[in-house]
C-alpha cells in the first residue's frame, strides 16, 4: 500500500483527532439525538442562508460507497417555492410545511457515476460500473442518498436548528415539479427552523437493545 503526501497529512489529522477527542460529550448527544425532537410548529425566526451552507459543509463529510455522494438538496425558503410543493403534500403535512422557515427536498442523483473521475479518482471504475446498470445505480443512489439524508439531520441539529423530516408526500409530483427531465429523484422532505417547545409532544417508545439487536 502506497501513501502520498495528502494521505500522510490525513493520517496525522486523524491521529490528532483521536488524541484530542475520544467521544462526543453528553450535551452534544442530547442536542443531536437523545433529547432532540421532531418539530411540527415553528417560531417565526429566519434561517440564514449561511447556516444552510454550513449544514452542507458538515454533512458532505459523511461516508458514502466509493465516495459517490449522490444526495442533492433543494432548500425552499420563499413562500412561492413552498407553494409549488403544496399539491404534493398529504393534508396533515400542509400547515407545518407552509409555516416552516425552510423546507429541504432531500433528493439523490441516479447518475452519480458521471462524476466518478472527480469523486473517486483512484478507481473511477468502481462508480462507472453503474453507468449501464440503471437498476443498480438507482439502488446505490437511494441507499447512499438516504445515508446523506441522515447526516443532514445530524448536521442541522448540530448547528442549532430543529428538524421536521417527513415522507408524507407524493414523490412523483415533487419530481415532476422540481426535477423534470433530470436524473434526480426525491427521497424525503425536511422542514427546518426553530421549533416551538410548547407544542412538542411526548416521546414515543423505542425498542430496547435486546429486542432488535444481536451480538454474535
């Protein structure tokens, strides 16, 4: 195995990370997962464009297969842009979406392999195998785009925003409206902003470890 200077620099950066930070502190875990809650009612506070850019700069660093990075995001901030989404929403998701400061369409590009030379230069063929395999590329794009969608939620919470992810909408209508004649497909929606704590519901149950996990 051969390492170039950039590899060696990355190794040193990782070494320092593990020396300086052994694990996330309890407050961070509370913010991003253990005490964070899905929000349905929003404070009327603006979400700055710079904050949306920061979310992306964080989420893009999460791993994907062969660095395919298929996620594509459309941030809907204006009322007019969100009105374009209205007809695709299930009735119980309309008010929460129309009142959210931002709604993100989390999508993925099924032709992610077009960027193989840039994104995986050491072995472009790992991505290019999907060029003539639309079924496989669709599966890979959905899987890795979903991973990136999870990174998106964690990043948004990490910078202090609340999230309202949802799948209660018509994907085909969203794709026709926002991604016509492209290789992009919508996955899920995520409202963003600052939630109203007084409208938060009790947490629903989660499975215990032994109910869903197994150590072999």
